[in-house]
C-alpha cells in the first residue's frame, strides 16, 4: 500500500513521446536524390533521450534510414542532419518517422511517430544534336551526334535515345556512350545513323529518350534538329574566281551554288557537284565585293567570275551578303 502511494508521488513510469521535424525535408526533390532532414523527439517530462535511434520506415515496413538523437536542448532531443534516398521514379511518396518504444531505468517511453510526404520530380534534362550535315542527298544515310545531360548530374551512359520523324515514329536509335563529351561534366553522347527522307526540301527530326527509358525521371526531354535534302548531284560546276582587272586567280573564296558549297583553290578553281536546276551562284571573300548571279545548270559547266577588291573603308561588306538566300 505504502509503495503505491510512493509511486503516485513519483513521475508516471510511462512517458508519451512526440516526434516533430527539426529541419523539414523539401516538399519536392529530384527523383533518386537525397531527402535531408532532422527529427526532434520530446516527452512531457523533458527526458534526455540522446543515443536513442529514430527510424524512417517505408509503407512496406522496411527501415530505409535511421539516425541517433544527438543533441539535447530546451527539453527536446534532435538528430543531426541526415539523408535518405528518394525513389528513382516520379511520384508522391510517404514514410513514417518512428521513435521505437523503449524502457530504461524503469521508465518506459512509448512509441512516437510522424508521417512525412515528399514528391519526386523529373530531372531537368536537356538533349542536344550537333554535327548535322546539310544538305543531305535524298534517301541517303547520314550521321549525327546526340547528347543528353541532367541537372542532377546523373550518369546517363548506356541510356537509349531515339530519333523520330515528323509523325513521331522512331526511325533510329542509339545508346549514350561510356564517358561525357570532352570538356563537359556530364554530357553523355553517341553517334546515330539516320536515313534522309526520299523527298527534297527542309526536314526536321526530333530526339527523345526511348520508351524503354521512360521509367527514368528524364523521359520528358526532347530536342529537334533540321536539315535540307537535295536531289543527288548529277553535274559538275566549275567556277573560276579571278580578280577583276588583274585577272589573277583568287584563292579561298567561298563559292555557293544554292545549298552546295566549295572553296576556290590556289588556281582560283572551285568545283561543286550539283543537280540540274537554277541556282543563285554566290562568291565571297573577305576584302572582295560579294558577287551574286543566277546560273542555270543543265550539264557540266565551267564559269569564270571576276571579283573586285573593295576599298578598305568598307571592310564590313562581306557581312552584308546573306548566304541563306536561295533562288
Ligand atoms: Zn520521459
Ligand atoms: Zn538525372
């Protein structure tokens, strides 16, 4: 009897515990990256619970992380900052932070728990295409470089990329290589062979991660690239570039015939293989007046063009020429 009275005057032998967040986790994190937090545990009697471990428990009961209560201040215990890894897939996930029931020195601390929810996000990913030749002969194969990089710095080697036509149908695939492009932190890349469409004109293609990779948080990224397709060249056009009045050959002049392109050699000759048609023939070289004329090509042809040196006070004349202009 007296023992019961004594006990009534003591603190209760069972203490409830409350679990709270010290540093709350971010509401949204990149999929597969760290969720960082600290957890606080307290009982109404302000017990020092340092050394006790608090667990992060997944809905299936698995313990995904644990951290010891390390600090005790103002009658509350707190873990240091710790992290566990968010799932690789995009979605909303919940865990329960559990302080397990434990007994020490005749005092029972009851289990305390707190649910947390974190959303995982797709990574900010970009795809790029470079080294696209243009023009490309219709129905002919060509090769492009494709690369992908992720803001979370993911290792993307071996991930499959596909190239799609205007309808979204896959026309080529490639796997990103082992190591990032020189001078970049994480631009994983590969070369992909593509076949040009069987019709002339401007075409665009898109790239994206292959559907097999859509489980990744990178699936949403895409990029486009364009090129021009032309009929196969049938004829050879030889352009001899000479200096006006002097008649001397002009070397290293850019000679453009529509979308075709060549440079003059030391004898002033530039040879361009081209299909039948009417073209804008443009010749340009720094320090010379740009020349533009129309040329009908119905067979192999040689033309001589004279270019005049421009006065030094107009050195920008070169840039007034628009090489994209086409007849
Ligand atoms: Zn207590
Ligand atoms: Zn990533």
